[in-house]
C-alpha cells in the first residue's frame, strides 16, 4: 500500500484480506472501492447505510462506469461490510450488473500466417506461435522454459499463470513450424 497514515478501519480491512490470502492487486482494488465510497459519502465509509450504498450504486451507473468495474466495486463493498464491519445486511441489496458476453475475435489462418511472418526473428515467431496456438498470456510466454514442454503429450506446463495458478495448455499439432 502507500506510505500514507493508515486508519484503524483500513488496517483492519487489510488484515482481513491478508488472512484470506487475497492477492495484492485485489487488495488494492478493494481499498480503492472503499475510498471511492468514502469520497462519495464525504465521511467514513463505516457510517454508510443501505440507502447510501443504493445511491452510490446509482451514481456509478449514472456516471457510465463499466459493468466490470461496478461488479468489482460490489464485491469489494460486500467484503468490507460483510467481513470487516460484520454488517452484511447493509450491502445485501448491492447488485451485480449483467454484461453481455461478446465472442472473441478469431483470426483467419491467412491472418495468423501474416502475423507470424511479420515477426522480426525466429525467437519472436516461436513466442507468437506458442502464445496463439496454446492461448497463453504474454506473462506466461515470457516465463516459459524448455523444461515446460512435454512434446510426447503435446502439453505445456504453465507455472504461476493468472491468479498464481499452475495449469497445462495443449500445444498446437503444428507448433514446430
């Protein structure tokens, strides 16, 4: 967190999040959501009523905050009121916003070939091929080692991927091109 003076309420929330092993980025987001609520209220967030929270959520909607941000804020406030303050009933009526799922953009085989041909070298072409073929994130590609490749099973071991989780990804049958 920052070097600013930490209130006992914030310290307690940080302790509650630490005990539950929430990731540091999640902790930052939860703290930010509670700070936003406090600035909306103009007073300490622990004094908020259910009606204050309803008005806050209406304000988020009115200012065109995107649904993922609203949903993350709802999760943070439910944690704050339910765990830190032990007043879950206050946040009970906060609702998640539905966002329609959109289909991902899928490149045609010709577009993929053009992308790979545009790579400046063999190393970059290999990284792009593995990333696209196995559906890896950039950070996962960067941390790959030769020992992570199981060519007999056509699998890649991805260590400490998103959320710090290990997983396996399938290699494309054409991964050696």
